[in-house]
C-alpha cells in the first residue's frame, strides 16, 4: 500500500484496509462479508472503498466486530495494530 494515500486518515478509515485484507486472507467474497455482517453488498462495498468509514454508525461497527468474531473494543485495537503495521 502506498503510504502517501493513507497518511493523515483517521483511524476508523483504516477499517477499509483491514476488511479487504481479512476478506482476501480468508478467501471470502464481498457477498460473504456483507452477509456475515447483515448489511447490503452495496454498503459493504462502500465500507471497503472507504466511502463510509468515517461516518460508520456504532451499530455497523458492532456488526463488523461480530462478523470478525471480536469485541467492539478489540475491533478498535485491531485497527490500531493494523494501522501501525501498514505504516511501518
């Protein structure tokens, strides 16, 4: 990933990169991810594109955490860890 493209983004906007990597690592389709989260495919696509990250509701964040089988607190921690890893 190009560091110039992600520098200066808020931590919640990094969810798009984490979701993409999680999906690819686990060989899921975007449809699989949307279904696991109980959201529309279009909305999931917007999340992964970064169009919804900063305006994501706590309810959507909770759905993401459930799909990834982590607590909401841990979702934020995963984001911090992921952010540090890709900025190195």
